C-alpha cells in the first residue's frame, strides 16, 4: 500500500533560492490522490495544502500546512491521517520549524525540526506512539530545507526563462538524512484540469541516486504557479495527484 510520504516527496523544487512573489496568506489547494490498484486507478485520499500567518514575539512567519486523509470508505483498509507543516520566512521560504505527524495503517511517527541556519544544524525530536522519544542534532548544507518548504519554493522561480532539458540537483532533509534529488524542466504543455484548461510548466523529478521515486509535475504557467497535476512512480506502484479546487490565490 502506498505511503503518503511518497506523494509529498514526489512534489519538490527545481532550486533552493529565490524571493516569494507567488504565495500569500490564506491560500488553499485541494487534491485527489489516486493509486493504481490491480490495474485500476482508484481515488484513495484527499490532500490539502494551506497557508496562514503565525505571529511570534519577534516576527511573523508563514505556516505551510499539508494534510493527507483517506476517504472514509478506505479507512478500514488502510487509514491515513498525515500532517506536514513548515514555518518559514514569508519572503524567502527559509524554514525555521518543521513538524511531521503521520498515522498510516496504524504506523505512527512524529518528527520535529528546529533549524539553525547560522550553525548549519537542525535539532530533531522523534516520537512514537509507545512514548519513545529520541533527540538528535544533525548537520545540514547551506541550501538544505524540509520537504514542505521545498515543495512551495518551486513556485518562487521564473520558470519561463528555463530551456527544456535544464536540470538541478538539490537537497531535502527527510527522516534526519539529506536526500539528493534531480529536477529537469521539460517545457510547456496545456492540459485539462478541474480548474479548466491550463497551460503549464512541465517538470520531471526523481532521486539523484536511484529510480526509486520519480514522476512528472505540471504547474500553471502564470504568477501563481500552482501544481495542478502529477504522475508518480514508486517501488510499490504508480499513481496520480489531481487538483480539485484552489482558493485564496495571491494573483
């Protein structure tokens, strides 16, 4: 059975630096996640991505939240209740705090990161349902981000200036390990979506060291650059992510 973690790993960025002119407060994107079961593409879960402002004593951060929930008819088969969230600088999307809370088919894990970009380290706290807790500080590179802030970062770039075939290797911190990924810009394509016909930037992506996770992502070729469609392949099968609705867009 598919882990929703793979769906989120599938949606990643083409670079790790840039200014955010695409994503504002109050945006909400809703998707249907489908998986190929016995040769039939089946809608299994709903994925939502939301942004909100969070004030601290010193500044205001942008909260990036993603939730994955299986449809009720599949809960008895493989219940998923996943939460991923990152608290970032609203302009650069540099992460400060990250929380991953997953419950998939009875498997539970919580992972929290506190980033220190000056020292290039991340303090991590991992918890399991049994009460087991493990704390560990891990070193990171200058451009390393968590998976959610990386996901949103893709939308901060001017993809219109890229030539088809342009590739980038980048780094995500996942389960306390830095994961290298390769993204290649393929060009433009117009596709039909729940939001209507959309001209999109088409991107292929996958692991830089293996073919374990790979896929293709379509982003609207406008100022919002929202992901509207994705196809992915993982070791246990294939699937799709289709947008259902979008509200609160900045442009």
